[in-house]
């Protein structure tokens, strides 16, 4: 009995450590996603973005891509803080919209994928009914969707913070104690969380190691990879099933898969993460930034290329 119990404890700990979901980018990550997207905007999107952004942006979407992070702590925007991630069950490496997209009080659609669908619909309704005044704030909708498409590509914005009620209270305690935001690791010599490693540290280390701490140089390197090594992949990255305008569920599924395969592997609490982890995970981070940019551009191009209904009739 004792043996079975300890095995059970061990399996709970392993599960709760391995199956945490995905994180969300810091400022550099969001800027990179939006800057890459700008290079793939069609003319109609360039015009729409310029029209919707505040004048101070001078048409540069990237300069406003971290805005949802900057306002989420203000009282009137607190409700948006749940829109930066998705909670997935700790013992499964998958994501399902109906099961996972809700807030702590089970209010449906309040998660990053729900937010992307919502702001896509707001922008679409304005495109389709251009003769009427939209009752949505389309500037906010543009800044939110641009940020959240970045977030859903961060392999740890799908954090799991609950367990199914089939599990006992003890299992819940284990899961709470070891949930992903609480995995304390060392990034080289600095104590931090695994979440922060994927948010910022991998990108910061790459900037220091390869790009003389210059973000524009890192972005140029990713743009060059998109023109060469990844160019054949771009049509697949851009595609969206069933003629939909936005495909966040697909991106969320990829993220939780990558989190399970790479983010949590060899990163148990107390581990020191160094060159091995950095060098093997950096290509994943780079590709997710590039995919986020390509898919943000593809989504906005699909939304803004819709012809107004009145003009079609
Ligand atoms: Zn965010």
C-alpha cells in the first residue's frame, strides 16, 4: 500500500511538472511579432492599420503591440488580464476550446483564443458594414488582436492551474504547488521562473550572445530566415481551415504540444538551465516569433480584404 501510494505521489508530481501549458512574450517578443507582421501586410491592411492606430504610432503597429500588457493592471482593464493565456488540464498535453477557454469562474470565451475570435469579429463587422458607424472601439480591437496572436504562439501562455475533480485534494495541493508559474529554476546564475525564461530570458540571452543586444538585428535575422529557410513553410503557416478569418485554436494546440515536449523537459524545480537548454530551445522561440508574425499579417489581411456588404449588393 505504502509503495502504491508513493508511486502515486511520484506520478502526480511528474504529471504536474510535465504538463504545464504555454507562457506569454515580454516587450521584445511582442515587438518582434508585430514588426515581422508589418512586412507581410497587403496594401489594404497597411491603410486600415494606419487609419486605426493613434497618430503618434505613425502607422507602426509594433510600437503599440505591448499596450494590452501595459493596461491590464489598471482597474478598468483588469478584466482583460485573463485574455493573455489559456488554462489547460495539467495531466493532458492538449487544448480544447470548449473545455479550456473560460475564466476562473467558468465564464466562457474568456481566454486568449476567445479574445482573438472576439476581436476578429469586431474588426470584421466594421469591414463588412463600412457605411455604418461601428459601436466597437476598433483601435483597441486592432491592438488587442495583434498582442494576443503573439501570446498564443508563446509556448507557455497555455498555463494549467487546475486539476479535474476526479483527483483528490492532495493531488490538487501538488498541482498548485508545482504549477508552471511556480517552477523556480536558475537561468545560468539568476534565480527566476520557467515562465520568465520563456517570456524574456531566452530572447535576452540571444540578443546578448548573437546580436550585440540589438533587437532590430535579431528581427532582421528572422526576416532573412523567412526569405530563405522558412519560405516554403509560409503558405502552410498562413493557411486557416474552413475559410475562417482567424485560427487561434490551431496555434494554441501547437503551443501546448511544444510546452510539453520542450519547455518542461529537463526543467524541474531547482534545475539550472544553461547552454544545453538555451541552444536547443532558442530555435523553437525563433520559429514561434516568426510564425506569430506571419499569422498576424495573414489574419489582418483576411479581415481587411473583406468587401463591404453594401458595396457587393
Ligand atoms: Zn500578453
